[in-house]
C-alpha cells in the first residue's frame, strides 16, 4: 500500500514575515517597558530609603579626648580625639580618630542642605544634614589641620543601605555623588532647585576629663555640649598609636 504523500508545507509570504517581525518587536518593547517600569520603581524606593535616613530630626555624635599632651611651652603638642557618631537608628557607628598639633581649639563642620519638595517626593520640604569634618586653625585663621568624618563623594558611614543588592548599591552611590555635587557646587544647587545649603562650624577647646556631645538639629543648628565623663570610662587608658588620623 502506497503511503500518501505529505502535504507540502505552506510557505510564509512577505506579509507573513512582516507580521512575525512586528509581533516580535511588540513583545520586545513590552518586555523592555516592563523592565523600565520595574527599574523606575526600584530607583524611587532606593531614593526614598536614602532620604528617610538623612532627614531624621537630629544627628548626634560624642567626642572624647583620648590624649592631650602639652609641649615644653605649655601649649598642646598633641591632641587625639575619638569621634563616635550615631546613625538614624540610634546605633553607634565605627569611630573616627583625629589628631591635631599646636592647637586644642577644634572646629566641627556640619553640612545642611534644604531639599525642595520634588527631591523629597512626599510633598514636604526637608533638610539633609551630616557631619563633614573636624579642623583646627593656625594663628592667622587659616585651616591648619583637617580630619574627615564623612568624605565627599563617599556614602557616609552609617547611612549605607542594609541588605542592598548590586543594583540598589549602584543607585545609592549615584545619588550620593549627586548629593555631594549639590553640596559643594553652588551653580549645580541653583540649577537643581535646591533651596539652600549652609555650613555650621562651631568650635571649642577640648580638654581631658570631659565628653563633648555634638547635636546637629534638622533646622541647621549645631551645638557642642561639654559634659562629665561617665564613671565607666574614668581612668581608662588608651594605647598609643603610631599611625595618623584614621577614618571609617
């Protein structure tokens, strides 16, 4: 018995191929659009987390004089400070150590940027504030020594998002670079519609036997409040360090 011949395959005409290509393009566009929408949502969520960490009511740090060594003339020869900043969750961050010579009057500089409503996204203007650096002046009033607490272009210690994936890290680092650009460049601030940026830099003389509390309010006020050393720390010895100022 002879097998019936297979029916010839139907050939796809020109317009059939056009339809297929058009369908593939539609599917690709839909997939790309879905990815873009998801990526846009992720970016807004990451930004919202960053802003929520930065716009707490206040920032607090404590400064302890670890070493205060006078020279032959009675003036300070070496001053070593331990700076302990607290994050928005109230937890202590890794300490920063700063060393100064020939001056025990130290300025603490804070940076405050007032964000407009669009940057904050929740319809209410807020201010972003963080500790920038500690520095001492020479006799002519020029900056003699400076020690970074939070370095420009870096994500400040304690503000980095927890459990973030690679994409969230990339978004976070990009926004922080933008933040520092706005903070340090007046022209960029004006173009971005930032309300204003200000620097607070009060100073005090740091002496042993005291703990100094730095309080940076959300409205830009920075105060240095000296207080007694807690009993648990009294008489504590700190090993000598041959290294220079360390940061987080």
